[in-house]
């Protein structure tokens, strides 16, 4: 196991901690949002800062990057939209009365969640609030979005006429221990999911399988049917708050304040792996090509073999908690509260992992072939015994 050595590049342009890091869908740009009240655009081609987005009156809590526009939300109660080429502010969305924690862009909608206990929906282009979702008793921390077309059968879509116009739904997780599902068109609450006894910190949606996963300060992850609101499973083995979730191929990865990540089989609820070695909370995680990358409050990023749980590499260099990680073109990007964006070359461990996977598949193939020959031999022996017995 290597210790990570030095980063390929350390970007020190921000004057305050980086709270979030977003990668554009086309992989060409990165966006960082900082405690210094600014956001910066970075090219993944040359790792240079190509845009300094200034205008917020307080720190940026979260950011989201599309191919042609960047979005930031702030403790100044506003959300801003920016041109990624010129860095010009294109729109300011005003209406929240407290810190905006989270934003989500889906189709022509911009969704936001705030300490003011509301979530809101905005028209991306018209700089106008379309809907307000009011009902939580405390701040809204996390968001998810889906369309009922993705989950409902035709006969299940018998809703009020105004709701049939737009079948979009917003999911909100709150420190009031609840998850709520809302019709976007009317602002009406469709489901309130009850069961958590602590703040809901993270959500992962699997619309094709009608499932929602929520992680909480009550140390549990819960699975819900998003059509019926039924609680399906409770994953209980963590000994600290569940901070982050990642869903890959029906495997659920959960990062916790208990200094571990756990991997669960979604279909059975079985915990099949625990990834240890962190010396503080696991703040962020990302799965890539059979490797689980984690960021921690101990200022290190780590790479684990996702199947065996073996620690493959530690990336050292940050001074404070790593808040977010992204991966593109076999480069690992880590953003920290120390104000730096660090870039690491992960080609070596990706290559080793590919070789290992190839060997495993080859071994499985040989094992399968042996099994087939064994079955064939046993069948022949069985036939001979039957013939000898005159059957």
C-alpha cells in the first residue's frame, strides 16, 4: 500500500475553506464554492482556474455545475446563476429568509433547501419562484428529485388534475427527523416518511426500483418505497451519524461519523464489508472502477478495494477535513476546509485494480469450467450406476 506521496497539483486560490466541489456533466470543468464567498471554475484539461465568481455577501454552502451554467447558494439567503465562460452573474434567486443549504437542478427547475424550514422551486431561466414547500418543522438539509412517470404504472397515476399536468416530485430531508415527498406543481405534500429519530443528513434515490435511501444522525439508514411511503428496511450497524451515501449496482455504501464506511446488499439488507482506517468521520465518498474513494475529517483521502475492503492508498497533504471529492480521467480531486483543491494521479491503482479484476474473472471462468466438467462427469457416473442397477 502506497502512502499517496505528493499531489500532482495543489490549487491555493481560495482564501477560505472549500465547502463543495462539482464536476460538469461533460467533464470539462470543476466548480468550487468557498467560505471566502466566491466560487471558482477550473479546467480539467490544464487544472487552471478560468473563472472567479464574485457577488455573494456571505460564504457559499453548496454549488452545482452544468455544462453551460454554474449555480451557487449561500448563507446570504440567495442562489446565483453564472455564465461559465464569462463568469458573469446571470440571475439572483431571492426569497429564502435564512441560509440556503442545498440546491438541485433538474430539467428547467432549480430546487433549494434552507434553514428557514422551506424548500423552493424556481424557474431556471426566468429568475422566478414557482413553488414553496412548507411543512418541515426544522431546516431542510438535503434534496432529491424524480418524475412519477419513472415509478408509477398508468393505473396508479390517478391524481388531481393540476398534479397530472406535471408529475415531478421533490424529496426533502430535514433536521426534524422526517423525509417528505412533494408534488412540484401544487406544493402539496404527497408523503411524509416517518421512522428516523435524528436529523436526515443524506438521501439517495433509485427511481427505477421505487426506492429511497436516507441516512441520519440516529446512526441508521432506512429504505423506503417512494410510491407507498412504506419503510422497507433499516440498516443498523453504524455507531455514529450516517453522513454520506453512494449507490452502485445494488450495493449501498455509507460513510459515518463512526470512522467507517459500510457496504450493504440492498436486496437483502446484509452488510458485506466494512472499510476501516479512518481516524475521524467519513465526510464524503465516491465509487470508481471497483475502488471506493473516501474523504475524512482526518484530512486524508483513501482508496479501498471495494470488494475485499483492503486499503490500497492514502492521500496525505490536506490540513483539515476533506469536504468533497470528484474523479475524472483517472485524476482524483479533493476539496478541503483548508482552502485547497488537490489533484492526485490514480492511474496506478486503477491499473492494478483492473489487472486484479481480470485475474478474478479468469479464475471464476476456470472455476465455472471445472464445475461444468464435474457436473458432466457426475451425470455420466449417475447414468452408469442406473444402467448397472437395471433402471
